[in-house]
C-alpha cells in the first residue's frame, strides 16, 4: 500500500521511465493533460487500491531520442580521436631508445630527456664498482628538437609513417661536470695535466714557451659512446671500465708556439706610425710590460694595460711634432732642377690622441702592434738657386753668381796665344774628380802630358775648368785652352756646380 502523502513528488509504481531513469516531470505532464485515474465508485477515498497513472501519449517518441543521443556521442568520440591524431606521434616511433608513439611532442621530449639524464653508469675496475648518473655527468640530448622532428616525419594521422625506423640523437657530456663526478668516484684514475705556457724572456727580448704535459683520466669520448649505445638499445644502465687514459692539456705545445710566434712577429713591428713610417718604435721589454697572457678555454688570450700604454702616449708629441724643412734646388735659366741641395720635408703636428691608449690596447689584444697616429701636415716651401759661372778673358777672372748675386771671384789662367779659350755660352756636361791630361808620347799631339789633374769640369769639347798644381801665374793665359785655377778653388767650384750649370766665356 503506497501512502500518497509520502509519495507526493516521487515516482511510484507505473510512473513513466526514460532511458532507465524515472522522469517525474513527464509524469506530472501526463496528469495535466487529463490522464484518468480510475477509482471504484464505492471508494470513499479510504481504500487501499493504488493509483494508476495513464501512459503518456508520446512515449514511443521518447525512445527515438535514445538512438539520437547515442549517435551524437559516438560522433564526438570519433572526432576527438581524429583531432588527437593531429598532435600525437605515430605508433612505433622511438627516439634514442625511448618509445614515443602516441605521445605529444612535449611528453616525448620529457621522456627522452629523463631517459638520458637518468642513465645509471657503473664504473668497473680495481675490484670495486661506483655509480654515477647521466645527470651527474651533465648528459644532454636536444630532446625537444628531436621530438619535433619525430612528429614532423611521423605524425599519427599518417598511417604510412607508423612503425618507422628509430630516430637517433646525439648525447653530449659536460666535461667539467663529468670530470668532477668521476674524480669523486675514482680519484686514483686522475692526474692533472700541465698546460704549455708562453712568457717573455728579457735576455733575448722575445716570447718563449714551456712544453705541456699530459695527465690521465677517464676517456669522455668513449664514455659518451657507451652511454649513447645503451640509450639507443633502450637500456637504463651501462657498465664502463674506469681505466686511465691520457688526458691532453687544455693549452697544447702547438697553441703555445703559435701564440709566441704571433707575439714575436708583433714585437718586430710594434710602434706608433705616421703613414708607413714607424715614428715612435716601442721596445720589446716595454711592450711585454703592457701585455698579460691568460689561458682561456684552450686558448691564450692577450690583454693589454691601457694605463701603461697611456704613459707612452703622453710623450708622443715631443717625437712626432716637427717643423717643416724647406727644399733648396739648383736650377738653370729654364727652371730645370739640376741638383737638390736640401730635400723638402713637411712639418707635422700630432692630432687628438685622447683615445690612442684604448685603441692601441684593442689592437694589441688582436695581435696587431702597429698604431697609426693622427697628424696634421705643414707643407714645406722650395727655394730655387740659379747658379752661373762667368769667365772674363779680358781680366782673366772667374766669377760665380747665385740668383744674380756675386758669390765669389778669383784670377785664372786661360788659353795662351794660339790656344785661346773659345767664347760663348756653354754648360758643364762632364765632371771628373781627377784625370791625366795630354799624351805620354810628347812627340804627338797635344804635345804635353800632365798627370793627376784634379776637379775637372768639361764645358766645351776638350776645354775644361780644372785645378792647376804646376804653376801659380794667375791672371796670365797659360793653357792649351782650358781655364786653370788653384786646386782649392777648383774643388770648391766642383762641389758648388752641378752638371748642367751654365758657363759664359767672353772678353
């Protein structure tokens, strides 16, 4: 017997049921639609006959809803699986021994990385065994990149890429971390190597080297290969013999020799330059005092002391600055240069060198010791000297002029009667310090012989200006056509007169 009071709002026997659950709302709707509740006519409301609800008219329609919702659920499941296949790696794919099929790229990368860092390495030898992990050794594999490559080549949606060949990866060890961990486990295997060094030898003024010495330790190349092979097999552990192998020093003999050679080449040219001129050379010992050599990751770096360089920079002006040197030339009447008495040299003034010490330090650190200085040139001027020789046969005098001004004058002896010196305008075309004149056979022309005649300058055929040591009868014609004079006068004239100087002979 069901109590209607306690059953109000609750399903009762004969209530409509949808999908195996009681639907109270549907029951209420049936009543509202006029569902009949047959009751015995004699029932006064106190009988025990259960209330019978009439079945809803659309009950068959509710059954069709079941198939629809089941179909939608299956469709969503299929769509979900299809979407997942676009982000998952194909089944049968392995990276460095780790099966990553059905994983996302991120999960695959994490699995591969954990596989490598978690590798257990048993160090065997000497009757004992020690252990280190891949993490202790600084083991690393670019898992993220490999996972991305695996997905790019073998996505789950591409069935043809399933069950592909394993993807191999490169495993590396951190040398410092590995040595630290291995030394702690098998210290007897390790001895320190000695780096080759470079230093300055004051006695020779050059850089010299001291040789390197090998040490010993575990061969990290072989250990890396063993870990890689185990990882690719999918193993999580590997045994490795902890035996001593030669360990080369960080700084080898070759590195030291190359560094010393570079420094010594630099010392041979080091200095402050004006153009191509090494105006201020730097002594080797001074340069070495500026330089510090530091070993760095298997190399030797050069460091330069800017403050020390600055002390030399502060003295540059006294050497670099100079006044111009003016040029002096001897010319002829046409302006042609016959002789350069003083070559012209530009003057110069040192420019701004406020950054020179820093700049030179940078050059030295790169192995270059040539620093070009900023200078301002002061051009030289030129002075031309028009020099002439005048011979006056009337007065038997020779006069020298420079730019029209008489420099000096003295008596000479020209050609005697029958051998008179020719008049005209000539130029000195041939000069000899000394010469034998005439003919040793006095029976032949010119019927005289005069050895060792000095300071000879020919100006007209065989007529010359020269020194005379065999007489001192100056002012009187004495020669066979030459113009003779005291030897000291001839030497001065020889030095004063370039080839091409003009000679004017007249009465």
